[in-house]
C-alpha cells in the first residue's frame, strides 16, 4: 500500500477547498439552528458530532487515496452483498425514529445504512455497466435494474422515499452516460413518471386509491401543490420555511437573529430545513454564496468525469454527481416550495453524521479518480 506523491500533482484543489467551505458554512448554520448561543442549550452536542463526523470522513477519504479506485471493481459483489445484509438487518432491528426504521444504534451514534447504499450502488452499477459493450435492448438493462431494485425495495420498506428516489436518479444518470438506448430509457422512465403523476392527480381530484404512497407522503404532495389548504397542519413546514427565507431579504437578520429559527417556528431546522436558516440569517447574499459553491463543485466534478481515462472512472463520477445534484436541487427546492418535501439532507451542510461521512467519502473517491487520471496500470 503505497501512494506516489507525484499523483497529487493531478489533484483538483478546488474540490477539497469547496467541500471544506461548505462544511464550515454548515457548522455555522447548525450552531444557530441548535441555539448554541443559549446557556441552557445542548446544541454543543450536535456540533461536536458533526465535527467528529467530518473529521472521520476526511480520514477515510485520505485512506482511500492509497488504493487505485479500480480495486472496488474486484470486490463489488462482496460490497453489494454486505450492503444488502445491513439494509435487511436495519429493517428488522433498526431503531424506529420519526416513523421509519432507518438507523442502527451503535452506541455513540445512530448509523444510517441507506446513506452508504448510495455510494455502494454507484460503485456496483459502474462495474456492471463497464463490463457491457452494448446497451441497446431491455435485456441489457435487466442486471443493472436487479442490482438497483434490491436496495431500492429495502429502503422503501424503511419508509425512506427520499433516499430511494436518489437511487433511482443514480440509475437513470448512469444508464444514460453509459450509452443505453435513449429511446428505451425515455420510454420507460418518462412513461413511468407520467403514470405516477396521473395516478397522484387522480387520487387528489377524484379520490381514487393510491396504495404505493403512505398517508404522510401523500400529504406532502398535497402540501406542495397547495400548502395553504392546511396551514397549521400539512402545509406548516413549507409555509414557515418560505417565511424564513423571504424575511432574510438581501443581507439577512444576522447569526442567531433569525426569528423563525430562534423562536422554533421553523421545523427540522438543523437537518431538512437548514437552508431556510441560512436564508433567514444571511439573506439572499448568503444563499447565493452557498449555491455558487455548489455550482463550482459540480463543475469541477464534471471536469473530472470528462478527464477520467477509463469508462469505469467516468461512470463512478457520474453517479456521484447525480447523487449530490439531486440532494441539492431537492433540498433547496423543498425549502422554497418548488419541490415536494422528502426529508433528504443538504450535502455537507445539514446535520447528520452518516450523511457527512458518506458525502466526504464520495468526494474522496472522486479525488482518487482525479489523481490517477494519467495512471492506468495496476
């Protein structure tokens, strides 16, 4: 296990810098969301856990650099099998928090296996698609779809629709970049999307049965369409979030000065709605900086995908871009009422130990591909 120092000449320095800046912004926002400024607050516990998670993530990301990223191809079945077992055990023995068995209590932290499953799916799909020279028929989609469907179903059973949707976006993006027949791809997923929209609309307007969505998930969709239909109930989260962001105006009310945040009108403010805290306390300028940092990150990730010297590396980076992109668009969109609420975190900013660790590990894998873009031999 050796790491050639010359490899680091290839490193895209903008990615670690952007990642660190986003983490710092997240820690500042969380410090306000958990009311660290109050004497009787236990907010320091959240901050310590978030910082420890970030440090752990960087340690693992650095450790990954000692291995050629193609080592994941050699052990993809073992990696996938381990993930499936953990997801299955979580469904049976996991801690039931907020209506879903998504966490395993390991003492000092609640570990969420579904977060790790996103990276595992990227690595597994990249391996499978890299082995296929042609992707022109439905038969070619069978194997990738099976590897996607198993974790997808297990995560749906955990009542974690948000993460399940991330897996679906990863699958579609990687199939597209791998060169799968575009007509079939549009037909299957485009047709499926229209069918779901039609069924949901039919339920809302004609009260037809909708067995694949639970009541709270349907309520989120109804609140997305019209939050004012129940402003003190299903529409409360969206309304309070929009008030918080709007009240920040250009420069914000200042750190620890956001009324929606500090008076606890804003729900899940350190996790799902952390972007609303940023909008209220740092205003349009603050959220513009955050969005600009994410744009820089995506642009650099895209460059690495384009520069990857093998198909496997390109597919891995594609999957990671899809994962981050959906998280950012969905999280920011739901806080503004532009997307339905799914409860997925804003990468590097929302509170969440497992999310932080896995996000940094994903960046570590991308950097591994980046620094080895000119080294193609084992």
